[in-house]
C-alpha cells in the first residue's frame, strides 16, 4: 500500500512496465486512485490491502445476495484488482447460495402477434366480485370489454 501511495502522491510512471509487478493491476485505474484522510480510494471504494480482502469478502457476502447485488454493494464501498472475480468465485463456492439460488432462469415473456382487426384476438378471465362470478372478455385490438354474469 505504501508503494501505491507513493505513486498517488508523486505521480505515475509513463509506462506500466515501469511499475513493480504487484502494482501493475492498478495501472488501468490509475486516474481514479486518490487519497482522502490517509485512506486510498479507487473512485468511491476504499482500496483494501491484500491481508484484509478475505475478511471484506466475508462481510460483503453475509447476506448471500448473489453475484450482481454483491458486486453492486462492493463497488460503492471497496476496491481491489480482481474484486469481481473474487466475489464470483466465493459465491460459486458457497453451499448456502447454491441451495437457495433460483433453479432455472426466468423465462422470457412470450410475444404475441399484434392484431390487425377487431375481435381477431381475445383475452378472457374469470372475475369474482360481490359473491358473483363474471366472465370478462376483452378485444385485444380495440380494448373493448364485455362482462358477462355467470
């Protein structure tokens, strides 16, 4: 962290090859790295030292929110190179997440043909209101409703 801090204060070299190996992953975000009250940030996320990353991963994962929501939480609070991969690896290895993840992806909504004339496509449903059942039929083209007492 001290080496990274040095580059933040004194400026970055002209080439990535001039950086120590452990700082090369920061190169692509070098313009976003800054210091505030002695803490290094990359955009709004505090840069977490290697020794504390495992602890931060566990804290981010406490709610078993899944990859997308955990990434969203992380981007607002912490940063280190490879953060998203570490989150993904941790969640894929989590038995609780595997147990409660959706069994299949959401099905895409079926698209229907657009009607070109009245009464060519109908939608229907049963409505129970005030102790009475009704058949509700709607013409998809004109949106006209017909309500019949059953």
